[in-house]
């Protein structure tokens, strides 16, 4: 076959991957039946190369398709079922599309998950069609092209891929340093893509337990005074897991620039009637605030702003820096990033929890490689307030 355009190679790669998965073959199985190398199959699926005529004929024969059907020019492939990490919206909604095991997951690109310093590239669009697991229509309502019913977490939505679906490490958790993993993963041979789902520690562990992410990041204090192992065992519902260190920091009270210097504790915030910005339920920051209020004999619900819900440490600090709130509980690195005053309340460890079902995956093995890279620990050490001493350290198995 002659080399096609990059777009043709990408579309052919998607068609080959979907045809292989529809027949239940792994890359290694397909390569063995076709008499070609697994590397050749991987390269074609990733859109990195066009197959030779011999390879194209062999793959098409095994899959029961013509060469033209499998590798000829054409439009984007049909929509694929993907399990939703959160409600994905109606037809046309942008999502990140990532393979986990033999399935796809869809992560909606809305709000904080849609942006870094700019809009993030989408891997696909929600397509009109029937939800695979719930039978619910995913189509727009008349007069509102972006409205309609949405697949709930764990249900399937039909997603139209916009590009080849590449091996992608999916990590959930609240540490804003997690995106540092993207650069070293991209330098591996072959490269691994990365996507981060920002959420509370409890939600991250639930998603990992449901097989919707490869890895959960957590900093939850257990009953015995130790971080993460006990809560992870509980939240994963009996699944085994490996716990690997990532970073450590202090959690505490973040105070706005206009707050009087004499206010240096939660009691002072309550006495002055200052407004809080709080984290969502299931986050350790919210639990730290509640524990501190209990220690001081305060009703946290009586503090203005207690029922607000920011979705991350940087979001708490950003709201305070913008003058939308006077105080909140967050990490020291987030407070320092915005030049805000910080009062430590707890020394915490942020670990990565890897379910046993994901431990052998290509994506997780790549993660373990980059956790040991000096580049990553240097980057963590360069962030004020971070302690990278535990990065890559095996913490526990259960």
C-alpha cells in the first residue's frame, strides 16, 4: 500500500482497533493469527504508519473484511460505547476518550476538566444513539442543541472518536501536581498519553473500584492515624491494590490578603464572620475543616460559606485570591502559588492507589517507570510546599 495522509492513517488505525476489539482479539492474538508482529499492529492502530500490502491483506483476512473496508480512505469510524466517568451531556458534548482494559471510558470536558491554560483537545464527541447499559436516548432536545439526557457515571454513552484512541493513563484525584506526569509519559517509547480527572479522594477511590480510572490519588486519614491504606481498602470494596507514594504536603487554613493578621485559626474566622470557601464532600480538606471545628467546639455549618463546594486545592486558593471568600482549607502549595497566608493544620501524604486489576496494564507499568525518574522528583521539589521524598516508594499491598 502507498502511504496515505496522516488523517487517512489515523482513521485506518481506529477502524483496525475497533474491528479487533469487536471480535475480542488482543493485539498479540491478532498479530499471531495474521503472522505479523504485535509492534506492527500497534503502530497501525496508533496511526503511526500505513501497513504494507502483505500486512494489510493478512489483517483483513483474519478480521473478515476487505482491505478497502479496513484501510481505505473514508469518514470517521462509527461511534463506540464508552463508560462515562461523570454525566457526559447530550450530542456534540466534548469528552476525553481513553481505553481501559478492553473497554473505553469517556471523561467529560466541562468546567475545570476542560481547561489548563487553555482549552484541552477532545478525543471524541457524544453521539446521538441509545445508551448501551440503560437504554436511555442520548440525543438533543428540540431547540437546545446541547441539552438532552446524559449517560450517568458507569453507564455507556456513544462517542464519536475525533482521533486515534491511544493508550492513555487515567488518574483521578485532587493533587494539582498530577499533570506533571504527562511530560515523562509522552517521552516513553512507545508514548503513553495522560488524562487527569480532578475530584475528591473518596470519589477517586470509587472510580478506581468501578474500573473507570487506572489509578486513584488519595490523602485520606484512616482511623489508626495512617494515611490512605485503610480508607483505600474500604473504598475499593474488597479489591486488592498497591499503594505507591507520590508527594507530601501540609493541609491547613488558607487566608485572604485582607484578613487581619490577628486571625490565625478557624475560631478567628468564625468570630469575625469571615466567609469560607469549602471543598466538596469526600475530600480530606473538608474533613480537616470539620475535625478542626470539632476540636474547637464550633458548628462548622454556622460559618458563612460552609456549604460552598470548590473542586480542588487551587480552586480554593483562587476563590480566596479573587476576593470571593476570605478563608478555606487547602494545601500549602496552593496557598503559596497564589501568595496567600497559610496556617498548617495537618501533615499529609498523597499516595497513588493502583487496583490489582490495573497493575499489569501497559499504562500503569509506564506510570511506575516515570515515578522513578529524576525529572519528576525535581519538578515536584521545585514546587514550594511539596515534599517528593516518597515519590515512587512502595507504601503497602493489600
